C-alpha cells in the first residue's frame, strides 16, 4: 500500500489494541512479594498487580503460583478459559515456562521442577485493515510480557535477551526451557466490545473480596 493510499484512508489502523503493562510491579513486589505469576495475569487482564491480588488468596503463604492456583484465579475473576498443553503458545493468555536443569531429570520429583518455572503473558498481534476496497492482513507476530523486563516485547527479543538472562540467573540451569502448560482466554478489551454490541456488559471481578477457597495444589 502506498503512503498516499494510507493518507486517503481514515485511520487505517483503527482497531489496533494497545498493550498494557502494570505500573505498580515494583511496589507490589515490595509490599507483598508479587512476582511473575500475579504480574503476568495483571498484564493480560489489563489491570495493575494490586488489582489482582485478591485472586491469589494463598499467595502470602506460598509465595508462588502453580497452574492450579492460576486456574483458580481465573475462576475467581469469572473468566472463561482453556488450559493449553505442553509446548503450546496461547493466542492470548498465559504461558507457564519450565526452565531446564537437573530438576527435570528422570525420577526427580515434579515439585523440584516446579521450583524453576516462570509465568509470562502472551498475545499474538494481528491486524486486518481495509483500504481502497481491499482487505490487507498485517501480522505483527507474538508478543510476550515478562515481569523481568516489565513490558511487552517481540518474542524474538524475549527469547534472545530476557529469557537468556532468566536462565543465566538460575543456578545449574542448562539454558534451555519449554512451555509446560498455560491458559488461553479472550482479551478483556475484545470480550467487552463483543458483549457490549449485544446489549450486555462483561464485568471482571477485580475489586470484590476473595471467596473462600481450598488450598491450592
């Protein structure tokens, strides 16, 4: 498409959804130890970390978020979600990364491997525009939110910089990693827009007190 065509088309990038990164990551970490799990969920739900604290009622005692606890957080927020499998990126949602090391060896208890895991937010940035009667697909690729960088970035940058640093800062890690599991769900902006068009409003329960829940497994 020529620059002239873009100029003639009113706002051709309309519909491009902004990325949201929580601005209270450092404060939440200092106050209640918030780390990669709460921060990744906050980024994908487009909330600050403090706004999702009540979704992790057992976090203060445990200090980490396993897949069961993350699923419970999504249920408390009344989100519809699907669990994704090993080696699978969600289109929009959360990926549970396993850092490779001797804890992944045969016969080693799974709990040892879980102590070397990491949550990131994920979204695929794709966009369709119309100009001069033609539909043009723009694929901007996968973006990853990592609390260590405190921002969204291209997957390539995340792989080659941030994740390399995470592995280097993990004693005895081999430098390898893989997606152990994750969750996929609808972007809150998209979900709200769709339901509002049907005369309904989608509300996420971020300010309600936590419900009683069993111990996360």
